[in-house]
C-alpha cells in the first residue's frame, strides 16, 4: 500500500491558492482514476483506490499546513506504513512555475508543511516538488503562496495536473522517470514539425534518356549507309 499526501489548507477560502497545489493534485488523481468518495479520517480528507498493482490512499490533511504531519502520522500508524511508502506533493518556491522534481529525503527548506512532516514521521519520505515560482523577495512569500493562481497560470497548471495524473501509476510503481515523462508530454507536447519522419523507401532510379544531337541531314545520310 502507498500513501500519497497533498499539502494545502482546508476550506474554500484557500482552494485556489498556490499553497494548495498539492490538494489540487490529489483531486485530479482521485477524479481521473475513479477513487472512492472523499471521507473524513485522521484529521484529513481521505480517498481509497488502486493505481496499477498498488492499493493507494490519497490524503489531504485538514489541520492547516503547519500541522500536516499529525494526520499523516495517524494514517501511517493505522495502515502500518513506513516513510518509504509515503509520497508528499507540495508547492515549491525554488522551482519555476510548472517545473517538477521528485526527491527522496532531505530538508524542509522552511516549508511549514514539510517541517511538520519532519517532526512527526522524520525526513525519509519521497516528495514531488511542484514549482510555483518565487515572488522575488522573502517578505512577499506569505502573501504570494496564500494568493490564488493568476488566470495566466491556468493553462500550464491544468496541463501539469493532468500530467501528474497520467504518470502517477508509474510513480507509485517506482519509475519516477516515466512519471516525469508523462508530465513533460502534457506541458510540451510534440509538434508535427519536429516529428522525425519515417525513413522513405528507396525509389527506383529514373531511366536514362539518350539524346540524339545529329542534324537532319546527318540522320538522312545515316539511313542509307
């Protein structure tokens, strides 16, 4: 069994915030892969389903971001999981919008949700870092992450979430490369102009045509030789 956790803040007030991109990823996966309806458990919203060969729990902590680890640790104990079974999807200021990185272990880099995860289950879980960009100055970070995505972001955001859903089976089965490729195909689909053409079949050579440059008088004379 695998536990996929999306970080965010509960309630409609925060639903469209950049900080809630982890929640958005869980919602897309649940909808696209026919997971069970969301229900309350472990101070979170929880949905169960299957991805490929794996039984999977999707979790959206409802404790607010800075206490996210509480609900995750409760679910981990109940299902007898280890940090190796857990992947956390979260917003990442240090990546450009739409960029994604998969990482195992490491620090929390000041992210309140990850800091809480470290406190309750340790650092040895996997993360899917979802780039939202940086506002340019640390004093603007709080307002930036707690603000909705701009209209101009909607196209790449939708492609990103669809790509995550496309590749999530590969992710839970341990192939992060295929997962990343699925996202790349959504964000940068191949264009016909860049498609490598199939090798053309060799064409038969055109028959050579001999030219006759004799004069009419020469042709007539040659006929009576």
